[in-house]
């Protein structure tokens, strides 16, 4: 895909993530490729997002590659959810503002639902 991807699996997850990105609207695909680093690791939370303001000008999306084999649909939703946080320019609040955290989670979930409907990813 691009040099913004670092993978800890045998390549299957990389191929799947590349496929999922291609299902997104073209403008979202471009932003993910230009602005994000995607890392897969084992034993993490399902996935998480680190905004670019917290690191060096590129957002980081971390996914648990074991989720890919154990629950592919949850992997899809989680991956898109983390991209949604990036697209919506959400801040990481670490429990500082629970009301805003809930709002951001709901906003990200709505965007994911829209992407899944438009991409017909549910049929994977």
C-alpha cells in the first residue's frame, strides 16, 4: 500500500486493510493514505487512534491483528471507527470530559454506519 503502514502479521491483515480503505469514498482514501500510519499489533485493545497533534504530524491507527481472524466484522467496524475519529478531528480526552467523549463516540459510530451502508462492506 504505502510506507505509512506497519504490519505485525503475515500480510493477510495488510491486504484486508487495503481492501477496506478502497471501499471508502475517494477523498477519505486519500486522507488516510496521506495522513495516517496504520500499525497492527497483538494483544491490544481492539483498536485505538492517536491524533497527529500528539505525535509527529501523522495520525496513528493501531489495530489488534488477532481481531481480524477472531471477528472480522468487528475488525471492520473498529478500523472504520478509528478512521472516523481522524476524519472528524476528534481529540483524545482520557476521561477528562465524559460528555464530549460520548458525543465523539456517537459521531464516529454514525459516520461508520454511513460508510458501511455506502460501501456494502457488510457483504464481505
